[in-house]
């Protein structure tokens, strides 16, 4: 507004003669700079215009929350112009497997549906730790533009995990056989940073998440990833030993595509989402631009 008023005042001062004053020349330079900035934003790779076309669903790890370890990643991506749905999933600190895997997948469906309704057609799914396993499960069933697995872990089908929870799985099976599948009780869980601990859920929901047939069976979910799906696998160099031991084997299961990539930042399991944020943003722009 101030620039327009000043320009009008100068025009009145000069009458109908062309104005050759420094103010007009400065305004013209500003206009040229604005036009150049618009051109750059529209045509350069990695620019906000491309980011605005991308919708992201982000999922935390076991016992986590949207305002926990994944929060810095969500904030960075939002600051880069991406649309982000940072969801609280059924395995959160508050929900403790209080709803089924099917309900969890439906929550992701709704988030992407909202983005599609807003005109965003390029959809990326990011999962940290246990969220990474569920992201792989979801990607085997629904179409995505790209999948990002950040320090994926928590394979319930591993012999180690099955041994840790054998007693609780037997208890849940007996409760279901006795017609008490919808009753809540205490069951065993395990997490790399804190070892074994107890969770309270129903017998049916416990087995839905933790039996060998659950969506958290990493090997099976990876085998079902569609051919051609771009996948970024983030494996921190200081991740848990068990996850580092199988990282190459799991990565080899992912179908080969031009955008299949393993990124190994120098950090640990918990800080991986934050440290990998810039790489994740650049990779999504590259995938979305092709």
C-alpha cells in the first residue's frame, strides 16, 4: 500500500510526463526480483511448489506419540511446504493396541483421503521403528507415491520376539478358546530400549498385533511390497544391534527400483527421524518430480 501511494504521488508531481525518478526504477527492480522468484519456485527442483503437491502420513514408533521422536521431522517437513498428517497410531503410549490393525490402516486411509480432497495426489508414507513395519504392511495393500522406512524394527515373527512373548500368546489363545477374547488382561511386550514390559489389551487384539500372522511380520510385509514402489530405507549407524544385523537382508527383499535407496546417517535409533529429515525431504522431491 505504501509503495502504491508513493508512486501515485510521484505521478502527480510529474503530471503526464514519464517518471524517471529513482523510486520508479527501484519499484521496477522489485518487480523483476519478484517475477524471478516466482519462476524459480515453479521450475527449480526441490522448490516449495513441488513440496505443496506432496502429502505425507507420518507414524511414530512403539509406545511413541506424534509429539515425541517424530515431531522434529514433522515440523521440518511442514516448514518445507509439505502437507503432513502426524498420526497417533494404535501402538501409541496412550492407546496400547486398543484397536485393530484394520482400524490403523483405515486411519491412514482417511488422512490420505483428506489430502486427495484438497487436490494433493502424491502420497508418501513414513514410519519410524514399529511404524516402519506397519508402513510396509500398508504399502503392500494400497497405492503410494513413495515409502520411507526410518529405523524399521519390531518384527513380531522373529524367533527372539516369539520366544519373549510365548507365554502371553498362549494365554491369549486360551482366553479366546474360553470365549473371553474381548476381555482385557495384561500381556507381555518387548522393546529394544527398555526390554520386556506389560501392556493391557484384549486377547483378540493382542494376537491381532503380535501373532506370526500380524501386520508386524516384517519379512512377509517386505515380500508383499509392490514392484516399482520407490522406497527410502533409513538405517542409522548406531541402531540396535539386532536391527543392524538384518538390515542388508531386509533391504534386499525390497523390489529393485530406480528410487530404492538405503541412507545410513551417523546417529542412533531415537534420533534417526530428526537427523534424516533433510534427506527424506530431498528424496521425496526427487521421486515426486519424476
